[in-house]
């Protein structure tokens, strides 16, 4: 039973490939630019999701402005990607992002009497890219991937292999793979760089239910080890320096040196003949050994207007619990942060990204195809964070995201 490939593919705007979305996400620093690294988890997003149409040779360009309210983080991104068939069986894909990052981000020190958290200014350039080599042999497609990201204080390299096989008259897809990320953390105040590694293993299944519907279910297990703290985040403690004399001193945070995570992802794509539109719905469940639990719901609607225009409204909801070692302040606790060793207990962090919070993202995208060879797109998205514990609301950032792009097919 074959899906309505032409209808679904057109509604989902097939030039805007999942890899493209992944690279653009690198320049969207939710909730801080330090969290947006090149990760080979792209394999999970890009390869496990069901592919409804074969890729065509094309070049895509994008420009994005991510701007947080109140002069927080701003990222201006420029993106370039292409896809080229080397032979009937081998396809090369390459995607690159240049980010100009500026603004301010919370240090982790408690808020002042007015509820405003202290901020630290930053400015950096990030260069990132992903190269894929797809090899189709019979009902199987093998993908080899290399990723790279560089900043003044950070270097990341990633490697991945995955395979997707189609059975049951190509109505059932089985995907599996493994990825490795090798990072060097090297701020100027470190005598030597510190390393961390992350492995991800995934298994996915996709199924055509009827000519207009495809569902996918995936599981990923990840294991990260090494220096997992943020070198720029601090914790505060009123420390007794002389009998009955206390000073508010700041110390580097201390996170565990290992982090395991389990992720379950469900996706359904459905084309509705009567209205000429497609629904794309995702649900993602995340849990780790730091005590963080999260649920993500993402819904997009692709509506065709006339012969050339597609409008895509979207909404995304994310809810997260706090890490068990998250704290606003160490004052009044027996912990002595000055005596601890990085990666060993006791653990503590005042990074608001490990707090309990919800986020809402909503926006609209317009895709216009001038011909079979050329299209442009423009989107606006609003991103809002809401704290759900005692963390001051000033720590969380809201943002506007404007994206412009175009694609040319050969």
C-alpha cells in the first residue's frame, strides 16, 4: 500500500529537509547559545523519520535572526546546503552554518532585591557543518555522517553511521544507528582543554498505514561522559571567612561526569484530501539520570493555497522537571564548593536551564514555489519560557525568530 507521495511530499515542502532544519536549530540557542552544539543526534532526527520522497539535487540558502527580549542573546545565522548525486546509488549532502553571537546570559548568581539575575556579556563566532554520504543498495540505505562545530572556546567533532531498510513492499521501514560526539571545552581561563564524549544508539520503525498516513516510533539511548559542567556558570554561597563574618562568594558549578538519557519519539504524518493539507505531529519523552524529565508536543499544519503557496502554522510545547542537584543558592547548606573536585560529589548548579520550566513556541511559515526549480520561504516564530519553581522569571528568556530562505533545484 503506497502513500500519496506527490500530495504529502508537496505539502511537507520536500526541499526543506530534516538536515536543513537541524542545522538551522544549531543557531537557535534555546535556552542559551552554549546548549546549541553540533550533535550527531541529527542522525535520530534526520534518518529515523520516514522519508516520503527521494531527494533531488539542489542548493538551499537561509538567513536567520534569533533575538531574545531585553537585549539578551542575539544570533545572526547564515546557512548554505546542497545535495548532489554522485551516482545512481550515492548521494552527497553538505550543510554549513555561520553564527554571529552576542548579548548577555545569566551567570547563575542569585537575583538582586528587584528580582533581576546578574548577566554576563558574550560575543563569539560559531562555524558548524554536517556532511552526509548516503549509499542506497537494494532496500537498504546506509548513511555515513561527519559533523564539526567551532567557537573560540569550544570544538566539537561528530561521527555517525545508520542504516534504514524497507520491507513489506516498502511500506515498513526499520532504522538503526550509532553516533559519537567528541568535544573539547577550552575557555581562556583553563590551563588545558577538557574533554567530553557522547554516544547515541537509536532504533526506529516507520509504517505506512494507508495511502495518506505514515507513523514512526523511535527509541534512543545516550551516554555522555567527561567534563559536562558549563565553565561560565557560577553558584553563590555566604561563606564565613572570619568568625561570624560572612561574604557572598561565587564558585564554579559542579555537575556529574556522566549522563545517561532515554528518549522515545513518536511521529505521525497525515494528508487530508478534502482540504489539501497535511498534519505533522510529534511527541518526545526524555529522561536522564540527573533527574530531568521532559515532554515535548509539536504540531505543524501544511496548507496548500493555489498552485504555488504553502502556509505552515506550528505550535510546540515543552515541559521539563529540574535536575536533582539544581539549586538557587548554597547558603545555609553544609556543602563547601571550594573543596569539591569537578565531576565528583557533591553536585550543584544554578544554571536555569536545569530548572523546572515550560516553553511555548508558535509561529507561521510561508513557502512559495515559483517553478519546479525555485522556491523561497519566510517564517516568524515566538519562543516563550515560563519558570515553574522558585527561579526568578528574569532568568528565563523569550525570543523572536525570523528566518528567510530559498532553494534551487537542478
